[in-house]
C-alpha cells in the first residue's frame, strides 16, 4: 500500500473516532437540555434535584472588596467541559467572565472579588452560568451596595409658625418629606427606599421628646408602614436625642412617636376655645331673664 493511501486511511479512522465522540457529547447535552433551566436565588433540595443546572450566592448583598462565593450543580456533567460564569451590573454591562471546571459530582464553586474599574454601578447585579449549549443556563441576582458613610443633612420641619432643623443621614434611600402629626405627638417621614438601609435622626429636645412620668427618658415608638420596629438610640446630650432606624427596600413611611412635641395642641386649642365660647353663649341664652 503506497504512502498516500496510508495517510488517507489514517485521516478516515481519526474522523470516525471524532464523529463518535462528538455524537456522544451531543447526546449528553441534549439529555441535560431536555429537563429545563433554573433562574432563582436559592433552591430547595427538591428543586435542585429537578434542575439541570443551579446557581446561588452565599449572601444577598455585597460591598466593594467583598468576596462573592458562587456555587451550584450540573446534573449531567460531561468530562473536561467547563462551566462559564458571567456577571452583569445594574445597567446590564458585563463586568466579569471566567470559566471553571466541575468536580466529579458535577458541583462547582467560584469566588469572585467585587471590585475593579468595571464595578462602578451599584444596584442589582445578574449572575449567569452556562454549560455547553446556550439553553443550559441558570441565573441569580445579588445587590452591590455603597457603604460610603453619608454626610449629615438637615430637613426643616415647619409647625405652621416656627421652623425646626432636624439633622439626619440616610443610606439606601432618600427622605422626601418630614411632617408633624400633632394629635399623635409624632414625626412622620416619607422615604424612597431603593434597598435595605438605615436612617439616623438627631431630634432636638425642644422640638420633640419622649419622657416617663418621673421625667427620665422613655424610648421612642417607631412604626414603619404601620408596623412597630425596634430603633437604636445612642445617649446624645441634654439638647438632642439620636435615633437610628433600619428599614427595608420599598418601605415608604416611618413614624417616630414621643410623649411631647411643640407647640403642643396647636390645632386643638382653637377648637377647644370655640367649644368653650359656644357653651357660654348657649348658657347665657338659656338663663337670660324674660
């Protein structure tokens, strides 16, 4: 047999072997694809047994510099086939991509450090893992948060006559308004909470306070959207009280309730005076001699 025929036969044999391997690889992936895909933050054991591929993160929120641990499972892994990880920021810009090998049991774990020139948009980020064909994909989300300490701001609350400056700071949202609720001895905050956060208020005692019968300090009552929560108070001074309140994403109203607020009863006094005057007029008309 001449040299050309030997070369031709060898190429033919290798092509057949490659075709068989490709066919087996294709069948394995089609089996994985036939089950479905995953797209949630966390999975129960029952769910994980049904999904062809899963993904989750070890926490829901991360700040710049944190390690993000991304893990999951591929139910029908193929030898030497890596998984591809992509992370997109809140503006859907690709900020991270890498490949990783699977363990023998199909599990994987990838640690990514949050930070770098591309990690500049805070908000909800998307994690996408892909195995083989484009349809074998799982996704989850996490929040990239800004932990820079905010500067103190001041909101002026008007009681209809005098204005009172309320120093405050907020992380995770914005204070839209502050109003006095005189009948309830309360200060009501309207907020726009874009994520879980905290607001800290310095309440001047001349404006508002909470006192016990013996004159000592009482805790403020705090309601968020009508539900009572436990605030954190730090002893401040004889002139003001510091109250720190944690809130959740999409919370919209915070009520701080004390035992006194100035000026006390500004609306009730005119009503009371009208009532007294009316009673006197009625009494005089009744007892007037004929």
